[in-house]
């Protein structure tokens, strides 16, 4: 990696240029590695929103388009640091080093491990650029973590690669690299806490069945989009912890943080199902709670009723302002039929459409009805217990602490 002031300035000067045009005109820029510069420009564009601190630092080198796409955002990396307990950290899958850097703040010892030599070189450069009194001198190890000695530290962190050899995405733990299911016993012998980042598409029930010593699962979202699943495992003495798992649902919005915590045992209770149809208010759980399938817990904690067993929308007569999700006022309940579809566009020319346990997808409902997408009206297609397929015309309830 030949990082020079000239290359840095070139990247900043052409940050908003068409990169295809830059590559075609590469011969015009003598002394500049244009393909590398273009890769840096494209990586920076990907990071502008999710990693603003690094984007603004012109001296930092980005690890390339794929590492930039796969790395954590600043807000999710900071969240990881908030759940760590201990004074020493080893990141066994360092990548671009974003998680490592934020998690190492306040540590006495931090070890970055990465098998890609180019990423190790980038990491060494960036850690020197970022160096301050809050971070220890980073120990950079270049090699496969499964072949290098495993250090004894308070926290071991892994973010297994979720791409197969052909470049396709994979989600199951056994298909990722490294295979944490096979490696977990050895790792837990060297640490007090094992923290693993998994795809938001992973089956949490499968994770809890295959990983040992799990104490906490964190489902992390940003603006109602699930971004990652974090699994904490602990070894207690000579045995692995096998108690009730605590589930943390966290969603970060521009001006607030939603957090909902429940014990896995709470989901053994029955979900409260409405017996009187849809009431005056409709509730859509935050995406992190949907992923956690926290439906029984929600019905136990809040005076709400689910519309049907597989219809994960809730309703109530009284307004529940602190419900963790979007809240709507129900304006009209329309029994679904082919006749209704024919006149729906005329009565509701524009709406935001969603479906839950419905006879068609939201896209199909929008296409067949001809309703224009957008506006202030929300139209939910849903199955309601003892009523059947319904269309629920709603408007969002404006609550200062809600999205």
C-alpha cells in the first residue's frame, strides 16, 4: 500500500466524480494508482452514512468495497463496546477494523487478527492515524486465527464471513467462515466472554440450539431495519452457563434509542388473541422485536391483543403510548373481497401498504388495487381471528418518542 499525500488529495478532489470515467482516463493522472483510488472513492461513498467519523478523516485508508460494505456502522460498533465487560480484547476476524477500534476503547490490551495481508496493512496505518489516549497500542496479528495461538483475554470477538467461495451470501453458522459451531469449545477455554456477530437473517432458535453458554442475544437495528445479531456466551468455572437467555432488542433512530429486554422464558406464555376484532388502535412491533418473536412478552407487558396467531399486529381500545413500535389509529375496517378490490383505488387513491398473514403480499395488493404508494394513509392487509381477511385503513399516531 503506497499511501501518499498526492493520492489522498486526488481521492478527495474526485470524491464525487464518476468512477468509470476516472478509470477510462487513468493515463491522464501520472503518478496516481487510479484503480486503487477508485476503490477508495467507492468505499468512502458506502461509508458516508454509516461511518461518518471515518469518512471525515481524510488520512484513513478504506479496506475496499467489500470490507466497506460488510463492516459495522459507527452506531452498532459503539453499541458492542457498551456490552463488553473486561480489560482485554482479541478480535479474531479483524476485517476493516471498525468493530475492533470502537470495542478497544478503554481496554488495557487489544489484539487485532486478520488473515488478509492487505487488510492488516490498512489496519496498521489506520490505527496509527486514529491513535489516542483512550485506546491501547493495537497488536496486529496477520494470519488465520484458527492456526495462530489463541490468547487468553477477557473478550474474544468474531464476525464470521458470510460469503461462500462463489461469492454468494450465506447465513447459517456452519456455512460461514470460520465455523463458530466447530470452534466454540476451544475459544471458550481462552476467554470469559465470547461475542459473535451473525447475519440478521440467521435463525435465532437454531443459534441457541447449537451454541453453548449463551447468556444474551442482542438484536440490533437502525431506523427499523435489522442490521445484526450479537450472541454473548460465557464460561463459568469448569462448566458452561446454561440458564435463561436474555434477549435485547435495540433500535437506533436519529434522535433516540429504543430498547426492549425480555427473558426467553417469557415466550412460553400464550399470546393474547383478540376476541372482539380490531379495536381503535393498531400496533406494529419494532423490526427487532419481530425478529425476536417477542409477541407473548408484548401481550403480557402491554394491554394489547394480537389479531391472530400468525398475524403479528396488535390492537387495543385504549392508546398505549409507550408501545415499542409504530402506532396507528384505525379509521376503517374493510372486509376483503374481489368486489372491494375493484373500488379500492377510488376510495383510497394513495396509501402505504403492508400485509401480515394475508392472502397476498403488499406488492401484489398494491399492483392489483392500483393504489399509488405513499401519503399519510396506511393500509394493512391482515387476517383477524374469527373475522377473516381484512383491510385496515389507518393513520400513524404521532408520538414524540416514536418513529
